[in-house]
């Protein structure tokens, strides 16, 4: 801890022995733990997630106390930044009905997937990212990246999801009305796997809010303020974020402040215990 905070061990132990009010000493120790969790999250956690992580580690404290200590110690989460949409829905392809209607509650894995596309700026040009999210636990189960935003981009992302998760027939896949998702190739791919397609209402971003929420987290947590020389450099950053942080460690308020993988693991443990 002393190495992390760049202080001498002798100074740290002298501080511990120094007489001071109990509450003040507890606040000082708690602030150290808050700063550690904030740093481990890449500066992305606010007081709610930090409180949840402290409680998970056995440190009992309330969110109001954490919020106060964060303000006193100038610990702030990164701010969100707005990005333009990548959807082009002015096409002549068939549009699927909206089966979700903003009901994002799912009772088991691999029942409903949602997908979307975003872009990342690099010195070489745009890098486009297509993702597939399992609505049950908000896990990124498939993704694809390319220099062009074509139907192949979204098809590759979906194929990576079904090759990894092997969902059964009847799976619902929801997206916006973008031309890539409405293309004949994409519709045929879903039909050949006995999956059902669903699309957002025209011009309603809230219908696909869960897919867009991941992009907001990615850019706020990992990409904002960074400059990538090459697309490959950006790809590495995205994969690291998905696999090493978002899926396995990032706490979600909608998942009882668990990570996507932890939430799914607990689901299967409950099924095993009930059997």
C-alpha cells in the first residue's frame, strides 16, 4: 500500500500511532480503500459502485459516507461524453416488429440478445465495433471490429456469439433499424438458425438502450481522452476492456451490483441447488 501511495513506511506507521479521533482515523483508512477501488476501476466507479465493492469485500459502510469522502478527497468518476449515431434506417428492406417494447427483463441466459454498432477514432481512420449483448446479464457475448461498417461486421459479431454460447432456437435478437441488420443476408442468417428478429421503433433510441449503454460505458471507462495511432491499438484496448473488466469485474446496478459473469454463475448455482 505504501508503494502504491508513494509514502515511506515509517511515515505511515507513525501516522497510525498518532492520537486522533476514532471516526477520523476510520475515515482516513476508508478513503485509502476508496482510492484503491477507484484506481482499479480505471477511474470509472462513482460512489454507488465503490460502496457496493466495499460491501462485497466485507467493509460495511453507506453510500452517503463514501460520497462525502470522495468529495473531500477529490475522487471523481470520469464524465460521459456524447457521440453521434451510426444508424442508417432510410432503406427499402423489411423491418421486423418491436417484440421487446422496452421490456429488458429476461429470466435466463441466451433468450434475448441485443446488438448495435459504434465507432472509434484512430489516426488511421474509423474503427467500427459491433457487439451482441445477452440481456439476461448484460454480458458481451459476441463482437466484431473492422474498418468498414458493413453487414459482414454485424454478421461476424453475431456468429461469434452463437459459436461461443450455442443458443437454442427461438432466441430473440433485437437491434435498431440500421441497414446492416435489415439486410437480406442478416435476416437469412437469423431464419436459418430459427431465431426471431426484433427491431426498435423508428427514431426511438430508448428501444435499444441496453446495447447503447455498453458503448457509453466503454467510451467513458476506456476510450475517452485516449488517442490511438492504429486500429490494431484500439482493438487491443476494446478487447481488454470487454474481457478483463466489463464482463468479469464491472459491477452493474441492474445485476444486484455483480459483474455479468458473476451474475450468470450465481444463476446456474441456484439451478444446481434447486435440482
